[in-house]
C-alpha cells in the first residue's frame, strides 16, 4: 500500500463524533470505508454523499460475535481486501467509581470494549496478514492514567492499550502495524448531550478545556487526522505506539495550577 487511495478500511462506531470524522478523513484520502454502526444508528447520509462504492454501512453490535464476523467479511466481500481496521466503537456510559457499578453495566462495558475489541481484531487478523495492513484503535488517556468516575471504562481502555502493544509485538514480522490514539477530551454530540444534562454543566465544559495545556476541547477532526496518518504508509515505521491526542494533558499539572508570587 503506497497511499490510502482505494484502501479498504473498516471504522467501527462510525456514526459517532470521532467515528464519523474518521470515516470522512479516510474518504478524503481516496479510501473505501465500511462504516460499522450499532443497531439503532446509521450513516445513510454518508452512503448517499459518497456512493456505496466508497462508503458502505454495515450494522454490527460489537457485543455480538456473529455481527463482528459479518462486519469484517463485508470489507473483503465488497472491496476485495481489508487494509485498515479502526477500532473506534465503544461503550462510554455509565461513568462511575468502581463500587458504584452493577453487574449489568460491568458486563456491557466488557462485552463491547474488551471482548468486542478482541473479536474484531481476531476476525480481521487473517485479512490484515494478507494485505500487510494495520490496526488503529481509538483509546483514551483514561486508559493510561486513570480518570475519576471512569473506573471500568478506564480499565477497558487500559486493555486496549496493552492489546495494541502485544499485537504489535506478535504481528510486526508479518507486516501488520498496530497503534492507538489516546484522547483526553473531544467535543462529540453524545458526550455534549450527557454533559448538558448535568447540574454543573458549565463547570464540566470548562474543566474539559482546562485539562488540556492548549486550553480548549478538541474537535473530532483533530483525532481523525492522526488516525489516518497512523494507518497510512507515512507512518510505516510506527507500531506499538499509544499516541496522545490530548493537547498535552499528560505532561504536567495543566492549566489549573496556582501561580506562585
Ligand atoms: N470524546 C471524548 O472526549 C473521548 C475521550 C477519550 C476517548 N474517546 C473514545 O473515542 C471513541 C469514539 O467516541 P466518541 O467520543 O466519538 O463518542 P460516541 O458515543 O459518539 O461514539 C461511540 C460510538 O460507539 C458506538 N457503539 C457503542 N456501543 C456499541 C456497540 N455495542 N456496537 C457497535 N457500536 C457501538 C456508538 O454507536 C458510537 O457510534 C470511543 O472509543 C471513546 O472511548 C472519546
């Protein structure tokens, strides 16, 4: 693969904020994209805008193994190969401390973010081996450093980061690169809606800006650009990396520190 032109790409969680921006970023590079969407959502407008030769929607619940198999198969059936897998779809809610979670919530997060991630990579692997393709997973700084009230979600992103490194080790000699991006905060409709319903919404909006050294909350395109770069031949010597897309939130105590006189 010399460029992403006509590359066959799967993006899971394609209807969401970062997923959708990632689909469009790949399409802008000339790739063909299978848009994996959860049962109740869609990207019909992207199919109409780009045509189904370029952008095709497949309904796949990442907690369902058969759906995952169908999703991966469709890239090979429709586009003849699989060059790039983007693991973006994830269960983000509810956000709670460890002791507050109930079984059902725990099992849901694990089913999608852990088991679903593993199975998606497992089904994609033989095809990526053939194409010498790559995996880019959309992770979180919460999986590197932890985050208040994000216990099981953070742990699931820790799993994603470790799996990325282990896969990079196992498959490097087969020509498969495996990387992840670790976000701090991005403005996406689902999270914006959840924040707007909180009693202290304005405070949370400000905090999401303040945790970044650059002082603003990122837009999905800023993550999508890095995902596309990591999948592209321009990143040919990068594997096993967890790249922060975080406005530098991890390098220090951030903006909200005391100014000593
Ligand atoms: N927005 C942020 O601030 C932020 C921060 C850190 C990490 N992330 C990561 O970015 C990725 C995208 O999230 P987003 O911010 O765009 O939010 P989002 O809620 O818009 O995206 C999540 C996507 O996952 C899909 N999804 C959820 N359960 C699924 C299931 N069972 N099967 C298939 N798809 C399912 C949703 O339909 C949605 O499209 C996620 O992996 C998330 O963990 C986001």
